[in-house]
C-alpha cells in the first residue's frame, strides 16, 4: 500500500511540473488517503503483535 502511495505522489509531482493542476491535486489526494490507510494498518498490526505476545 505504501508503494501505491509513493507512485501516486510521483505522478502528482510530474503532473504538477507539466502544468496539469487538476490531475496533480487528485493524485496527491489519493496518495494522502493511501498513506493514512497504510499508517492505520501498520498501527493495528503492531498492536495485534504486542497483544499476541
């Protein structure tokens, strides 16, 4: 999931450099959502492993 967030972030940067503001903001929004989902899943996994031990 983190990989996809980075991919969308790179797409947003390239689109912004080429002047496609709408596409850049959309890709940045998707990257932000994917990164937040990644963080939530990472924390849940960490807590689950701590409880399991």
